């Protein structure tokens, strides 16, 4: 095994079968400051030659990381040598790359897909790629993790979407081989995971709400009602934790800062709630809700003592701080299971349930769009799960227009 000085950042992690996989990991302090990639899977054989290659790759990655640190957080320029690996590296590091402008959690999704791309096709050249190459790669990325497991279509979709972005970025850099690859990708369509068809109904919300209080989790009851009544996304209610500097203000924990969630200051003295949804916040779209029109929500708000109506609205009973996404999802699922909610129905389906209910009750498309904070009607329609109420209403309208039969 190479000395630590020969392979800085090298980490070994065990597999379930007793074997090991190798990674290079960036320094924790620099990863928290935003250095990416924060870790890289090293696919080299466990042979003397593979060990030397692994160590050399670690030294290169370590040098790039230290150059980034020396440049006060500026990524060094990495050259394009015609391989998909080098193009991916440029995509992650170039100052004009769309990757650098993406939100931190979008960058993490890109990082995950880039790892897959580099591990499987990183050494392939961009030049000469044709449609069957991309189709074969997509098929490979979607293969089951193990025999008997379902296909990983979501994994394949994200990897191919990222490859499209990488190639498109190469076009903007003037790489001629990327122009052809980008054109071919534009002509291809790949199998995608089926869209979700579940929704959380009003009756289910009430059941979850009651069970949450029985279990001593009023935060889950309030969050669920807020999501359903106001058609909010989960992160619009509970917020999210983004990486930050240790000296950042606000609610900070382990190098992350809580942002984007509902706070009591979003509600004015007339019980009007105003908030820009997370996904459209940069474009200035803001939704307004008169909370006096939502009896169930008013009941939940009334349970919160006046002296606690400061700061984030949803706080974990266990920590007294805003929930982490995983913790909230797990806690909500525990309540939902106890309430008898089917496992396929998730907390995220509250938004679809709210929008579907609005359509069921005859709300017009523009009003639904405004209620959900969408920029166009089609986005709202994508959340509409359809129902017997909607098809029956159409049937009655059609029948009302029929001329009676003459005797």
C-alpha cells in the first residue's frame, strides 16, 4: 500500500462482500467552504501498478485542491484533452460553467452523476461518439444494482441529463467535437422513470395530523397542514441547510446554515402569509395566502404559544432546531405508518394533493397556478393527479350541451 505522503487524501471503505473500494477525499474544511469534487472514486486494480496509478491520481487531485485554496477559492483551469473525464472536470471547475452558478444542492446532484460518468466512460473520447454509444451508456447506467432488483431509471436519467449539460458546456467553449455530440444527443430520447401518481388527500392529512399530536409531534401536524393547505413544497415549509462559512450569521450548525423555510415573520398582523417559493425565489415570484380562510391551519397555529412565535415555524421536538431533510422525512414516515397511510404516499405528495383538490373543486387554471406559485399553467397541471370529480364534471358539461332527441 502506498504511503500516505505518496497518496494524500486516499481513503479505503469496505464493501458488503468484504472487499474494499478506494476514494480520494478533499480536506473537510475545504469541502465545507465549497471545494468540489469533495470526493472521487478511484477505479484502479489492487495490483502494484494500480496502486501507483491510484497514488498518482491522489497527488493530482490534492494539488488541484491546494491550488484552489491558494487562490482564495478560485478553481484552477484544467485543460481539455478530448476525453469525457477532462470535459467533466472543466464543467465542474470553469468559472463560466453553469455548474458554478447552480445552487449548492444542484451541484451535489451534478457531482453524483459526474462520478458515475467518469467511473464508466471517463476515458472515452468525445470525438466519434454516435447515437448507439449514448444509448448503450444510458442502458448501462440504468441496470439494476443487483440481480432481482428494479432498474435504476432515475439514476440513468440524471446521469444522461448531466452528460447533456456537460456536452452543451463544451459547445460554449468552442470544442468542435462537442458540437457534434451535442447535436446527436438533441435527437435522442431515453426511457424515463414513470411520473408519480400519488397524492396526499385531505382525509389523510387529517389522519396524520391527529396521529402526530397523539405521538407528541405537533411540528409534523403543523408542517403537513401548511404543505397541503398552501400547496407548499416541503423545503418551503421546513427550510433547508446549505453549506456556509463558520462565521456566517443566522442559525448555523456543523458548517451549514438554515435558509428558505417558513418563519413567523412571513405572517403579517392581518394573517396574510407572503413567501417566495424556493424554486422561483430568484425570479421574485411571491405567493400570498389569507390564513383566515383555512380553519385547520388556524387550529394548528393556535396551538403554538404566542411567546414561541419567533423565528422558524417548524422546529424539531427532539432538538429545538429546524429539521434536517432526512430527519423530517423519517419522522413524518413514522407518523404516517402509525396512521395507516400507504407506504407509496409520501410527504412530498401533499403538494400534488392540494393542486388536485383545487382542480377537483373547479378552480380555474390561472388561480391554481397563482396558488402554487408556478410561472405557467402547465407546471401546475403536471401536479394534477386527475380524479373522478374532474372527469364527471366534464361529462356533465358535455351532456348538458346535447340536443334532446326528437320524438
